[in-house]
């Protein structure tokens, strides 16, 4: 019987983060400072990405409101200051103050980002993902990621589920064997998954995907479902294969640790307190985007394929046997995180 995870241990996350500051709260200086801190953020994407309006912008507004205007954040698109692939490292180095993206651009700069991004065939929805990452004290995978971020001069300050990262193809898929030999644009954890399915992952810049599919160079792409209409993929693909390789893909937000520590305790507490609320709000916004994007696809003549439950179980088992060990091997933190993800899925009845 599956364990109900929605609403697990409400408030524990906020309390755990804020508690150190509560001891200082009685001090006369605890509260909004007179100085306004101005940060510049550059994510690894631009304003056309679904993560901009449904993920990053709501978080920025919540931070500015929670800190009573004492923290102001200016958003710049990828390429404005540094390239999207270099933005994570640039934030750690202090070239920019904040970053948003996925698995630290697929885990190259911080392997533990894989745990935050979402495991292959891992959590089925954002509520389960929250329970494993922060909500249930039995798991707290988020603590592993936060330590890795701190070790790289960063503070993890925001998180959002973008819904399924699915396969968008020119060919129908009824079982995992249908991926065999197919060339799919796939990066990082997506590539590990597609290779495990017997396919051929292809590395491409986002701007080249549309043309590559249209020319037949590749047979499709893995992408966050809510963002396919932004990329006009409905014009060149025929099928959306759900639940995708990652049923609940996530995007992270980081702040340079020196800039974070320069805030007073009250400001840090205020930002920590909106971590949970912005997670659920932005995840809800992305869920709406998923519904809209799939509607756009069907109206364009495409088809949404929902794999049967038994096939999902098969794909999950292969993912855990072939993909998860590769993630675990990337660092000691990943090894522990994969163990906790496995334990979590067993506890909620997704694994035997």
C-alpha cells in the first residue's frame, strides 16, 4: 500500500532552516536592514524558457516581498554576462550573484545536482519529490545537495518541478524496446537513460534541435513537457511519450555563498521561509503549462502516448539497474542520495 506523501511533516523544512536564526531573533538588530542589497542573476536559459516565467520570476518576486524590498534581483538572460553552460561556475566565482538551471548543466560542476534534477523514473510528482528531498525527515536528500553547494561557494535557495521530462518523437513508442537504435537529443542524465533503453543519444544545442528533427538528423528529443510549445516542437514531432524518462524534472536556484552570507540573519531567514511555498506554487504553474503544451500538440495533429503501468514498471526497473548506479558513482553524496531515493520509492510502494 502506498504511503500518502502530500503534506508530509508540514513546516519541518522551514523550521529546520530557520531555527538557527531564531536564537538571534531576540536581538535588537534582528529585522530588515537599512541597506538594500542588489543581486544580478543569470540563469542558463533566457526569457523564452518555461522556467523563466513559471519558475524563476515568481521566486524573485517572493524574495523581494519577503525581505520587504531589502533584496532586489535583476534577471539577465543566458549570454548577457556569460554563456548558459558557464553560468553555474560564474555564480560560484562571484561573476554573477545567482543562477537557475538543471542539474548544474547536467551535473558537470556539481554531481549532486543530479539528485535535485530528478532521477530516471524516480518520483512520479512534485509532492513525492518534496517528501523525499525535504518534507520527510527520514530522507532529507536536500541536505546532501546543500552541503555540495556550500562546498562550491553556493547556497541552494530555490527549487521547482517542471513536470515530466518526456520523449518527443517522430515515431510511436509502446514499449521500451521501441527506443532501440533511435537517435534522440539527450544530455547528461537523459543520455544515460536513452542509452539504457538501447538508443543513441545525440548532444545538440537547444537552438539546433528543431532543425535536426525536421531534417531527420535525429528522431526526437527529451524535453520538459511544458516547454515544447515555446520551442515549436509540435511542428516537427508527432508523439509525446509519457510519463517520460523523468516524471518530475526539477530546476534549481543558487546564490553565491559570499553574497548570501553578506545578508543579515533576518534576510536569510525570510528567504529560507519562502523555499517551500515557492516550490509548490511554481510547480503548480508548471503543471498548468504541461496541460497547455500537450493541448497545443494534439491540436497540431500530434498524439500523447501514455505508457501502460506495467511498461512503466519495466522501464523503472531498467533505469534503477542501469542508470542509477552511474549517478551513484559520480560522488559519495550521490551514492548516499541514490540509496535514499531507492528507500523512498520502496516505502511508498513504487518498488518491491
